[in-house]
């Protein structure tokens, strides 16, 4: 196994000698993102809890609509072509490499299927982020490069399991996917406790999942929107399972992916072969990843709430892209359910938008910056990393027994950050 990790802002020469870079795990406006986290956060925040309760009472009184964060959802701002172009341009203009882009919306392949009729994107793989209910949580699995002729039929099978996990055919589904040598299966953000079951319990669930189905998982993801500390834990997890890692941007806004993959492959299928058969990966962290994590999350929020006047009339404002049940239970854009957003939302968003001014952003960068020594990944994942894993997370009894190299090298680099939005017919 050959695994390499680079940070571009430390060593500009990291991409030299490679033919292409691969962007994995990007979202478009075909991705439905849950809003249940607002309910959970409000339970811990008295001010937000009061504001939401007041708004709920008003909504009930004026329109007989109750706030329902379980069914409500939002969609990212970028349409498929714009999402594809922002990733392609970072790679081709910023790095001077050939680009491969895999867009993975939640439980939907509509974006890549639409893009396949556009000449510049016709080679895009058909990919998805599959929501897999597992024990008390939901795991997100990146499925890349589905066979286009069978993709919709496969998606119907995956959707059926997500809807009814009691069917018990999960192993069969993973085997079906794994048996296609051109398909890449990635456990996305494996250390992220999405369901809030607790750190230790989440790790236990992941280990039980790997013990039963790990033979069908080809890589763990280092996430562009996950913290240094969490990605470091993923590296330790990868060592514990003798697993290869790949970079996934998990982009939801307009910023291009903060983590890419370097390769000499000439096609996406060849890239999959490098990972699955040759067990070789080179993960490249882009300069935007070095910015403070909280600031990057706020930047994503800015992208989500920003108005896009060049887009169709029903998707320009943030409340056009947030959906909530009406009084009949039918999901509608918020913009059709109110005359204007509540005052407390406008005040909060106005405060966040201050980050778009240079002085405020610079002050936030200074206040939130971490010392350089806190932003380094472990250079060697041998016995020391294994010991750290055992000390931090307990038993390693689920570890796979294979003979794979665990040596890591960490080059570095520097690159000017590139951001560009593009118009799109989709």
C-alpha cells in the first residue's frame, strides 16, 4: 500500500509529475440537506429556542403551519454545471493538471446524468452519496462511477434499502457494487457523529460496520469540511483497518474542494484501479483548508445565503432554496410561505455577512487561527499511531489482518486560492 499526503501551501512542487487531479464528493442543488440540526442546536441554546418557539406560535396563528425540521430541507446553491466548472477550474487553471470531477448528491444521480449531455462534462462519472441507515446512525457512502446504463436501476435498489433497512439486504447491495471493478466505494467522513450518538458509540458502530462489510469498502475519506483533528483521527482509523484514504471536498457552497487526489490515471476507471488494485493514493490539501475551520464553515454559510441574480427566478435567494411543508403537508420554498424572513434571521445573516468585508475577515482569521504545530498530520502511521488509536478509542479487535505498507510521507506546497462561479443552464 502506498499512501501519500501533501499540503499544497507548504510545498508547491507536490503536483509535479502527475497527470491529473480528482475532485470527489461535491454537492449541487439536486442534493437535499436536512435541517434537523437546527432543532438539536436550539435544544442547547435558550435564545434560539425562544426565537423558534415565538416564530412557531406566529406560524400556527397566521397560517396553521407548525415548524417541522424533520421534513424540511435545503439545497446547495450551485447547479450541476456551475459545480462541475468550479472544481474543474481549480484543477486545470490552478494546478495545470487534467481534471476529473465526481459529484455526489445525497441519494440522487440527477446532476451527473444531466451533465452527460454537455460536451465538456460528458465523461463525468455517475456518482452518489448513499445514506445507509445502520444501527442507531446513518452512514454516508460515496459510490463513484456507477455503470451509466444500469445506474437508475441500481439507485432504485439503494433507495429501497434506505427507505426500509429492515429488508436486510445490505451485504448483497455492497457486494453488487464491489463486484464491478470500475466502481469506487468510499466511507465518507467516517469519524463524524452525524446522529449524535456519542463519540465512543459512533466509533463502535463504524468498527462493527467495517467488521461485517469492510471487505467491500475501498477507502476512507479525509474531508475538506472536516477539522484537522477529525481528519487526523481518520488517519488513525485507516491505520487500524489497514485502509487506504482518499480526499473528498464535501463542498456544499461555491468554494472549490479543499481536498483533491493526485493521479497519473487517464480516466476515472483507471483512477479507481489505482486505488482498488494498486492500493495507491496521494491526497492533496488545498490552501483554503489551512484557514480556520470555524471561518470556513461560516464561508460555506455565506455561499448558501448569498443571492445569485444570474440563476433562474426560483433559485436566486436562500429562501427559494429552503423547503418546508405547507398547511397541506406539501414541501414548498420558504419564499412562498412568508412575505419576508423573520427579523431574528435577518439579523443573524446580516452579522455573518460582515465577514465579506476585508477588515472583519482579517480580524476573524487572526482570532481563530491555530498555531502551525496544531495543523500538522502525523508523518508516520506505524506503531505510534496504532498506540494513539488504542489509547484514544479503545479496543482494536476489529482490525483487518492484511500485509500492507503503512508508511506515510507528507510533502507540502503553496498555491493561490481560486474561486469562480459559473452560469449554468441546469
